[in-house]
C-alpha cells in the first residue's frame, strides 16, 4: 500500500477528529502542568490543516505537506503549534517531487516529521515532551516496514509504540516549559505533548483502516 495525497487528506481528517474528541482531555492535562491552551491550539491547528489540504489542488505530496505546515504555523503560532508545523514542513521537504510514497519513502517522510519537531524544539528522548511518543513511533514504523509489513500494519504498530511512549513519560522529569516548576508533582501523569504525538500517529493509522 502506498501513501497518496488522498491518504494525507484522510489522515489529517482523522487527526483533526481525534484532537476535537480529546480537546477537553488536553485542556485538563495542560491546565495541570502548563497554560491550559493545548486542546484549543491543537483543534484549531488541525482544523486549519484539514481546511488547507481539502481546498488545495496541489498534487505534489511534499509541497502540499509543507504548505499545510506553513498554514498551521500561521494559525496557531504557539509552542506546540510551531513544533507540529515544523514537523510537517520537514516531512514535506523530504517528499518534494513525489505524488505517491512507497513504504520506505513514507518511513522517511515520518522520520522527517519527527526530525522537524526535534530540531525546532531541541528536545531529546527522555525530556518528557512530544518527542517521547513521536520517536518510538517512528522507530517502530521503520522496523515494521523493513520486516515486510504494509503501511496499515506498520502504522498500527507505530501507534502502539507512541502510546507506550506516553505511558513512559509518567516517570520522567520535565526539562522544558512550565511543567519544570512542578518537579515531582508531574510523576504519575502523562505528558500532554506526548499525548498529541500519539494522537497524530493514531490519526495516520486510522487513515488506512
């Protein structure tokens, strides 16, 4: 199975729906450890992404993804909005000139998404951020494709790895954002950014369902 512009549109629709479904949950998580606007920015950001990809006639998958990232950046110039937008711009750059991505190319596309987030945020695995769900998901995706799984199966495994990554953040000390000031009070609670990363991979997995 290949990744196409139509599947990108479907994936962003699934992501947008998941952000809307989890809006209050993200607000509650972020209110406890941040400034409480995460659910609002992510629903607005992915609604803008969906509006952009569904209204655009761009057939180059890379260009469409990068342009979508820029649209998100303008709509929600918050910390998480900027990180997600940077991810999509990185993914778009990796796929420029392609209308369709095979398995290995899709792995590179999602790796570039994760790299875009990491490069922008300067966070590493273990810092209790969105990276802690995105990175293990990306690794699982690559391993599954290399083992011969199709993209549907590979993304299902990636989404499970992202969920495990979220769970792992419950034992991590934050190094970024307001959560730093809470110290040990964050232990036992999942990182709100990591939840966003999990929802993104779940959305892409749902697109292949």
